[in-house]
């Protein structure tokens, strides 16, 4: 019964992550293309501003004003990005908390040491193999979730880097295939 509930919960989390990843990929590609066009527009705009300012002041002064304007725009874009990302981080945290709620209610969020018996000197009975495997899996999952929550950009960069390394290296692909049983 517990494994069925865990399987259903894992299916829900997997489908939610799949939908979130596909939406993120679509918006990421769109933003990348828009960013390229904005970069070209800003470069031509900065060049036009430089040539216009050069008519009324020295080349050094015109370059300084254009550089300061570019720096101001970069800081402004960074601040807007921080403000836009904050609600998304909050929504992601709420979603993960909701996904973990059934596990928390069952007391399965992390492996806990057994309660010590008071006044008895008899050794505790040996634990069930399945319970030990479940506790170990839950502990590994909790650690992975903590790492993902603490370093999402680093994990994304590491995953992309490993994907590129495996994609570009036939020797690495053969080595990984030899390690996998299927």
C-alpha cells in the first residue's frame, strides 16, 4: 500500500516536472532568440548614440557616456530579472512542498533513528530489509532534493555539461554503455 502510494506520488511529480521542463524549454528558446535580436538592436543603438554624441564632445567622452548607459541598462535588466524570478521560486517551493506533503504525513521524509527502549537490555529485533531499503531511498531522495533546492543553477549547468561531454565523446558513451546492464 505504501509503495503504491509512493509510486502514484512519484508519477505525479514526474508528470509535473515533465510539463514544467517542456514549458521552460519553449520559453528559454524564445527568450534566447529575442535576446539575440535585442542584442543587435542595442549594438546599433549604442553605435548611433556614440556617433551623435561624438559630434558635440570628444570621442572619449562619447564612449564614456555610452558605456555608462550600457552599464545602467545591464543593472536595470538584472534587477528586473531578480524581481521576476522571485515569484517563480516561491511557486516552485510551494509545488515541491505540496508534492512532499503525503510523504511528510506518513513520516517518510527522511530516515529517523529508532526510538531507544527504556529500561530493557535486550537487543532490538533486526530491521526489515524492505524497510531499510525504503529508508535509504528516502534519505537519498531528501539529500538530492536539498542539493537541488540549494544549487539549482549549478546542477543545471553540470547536467548540461555532462550531456555535452557524453554527446561529444564516443569513448565516454561506450564506457557508460558497458556499465549499464541493458
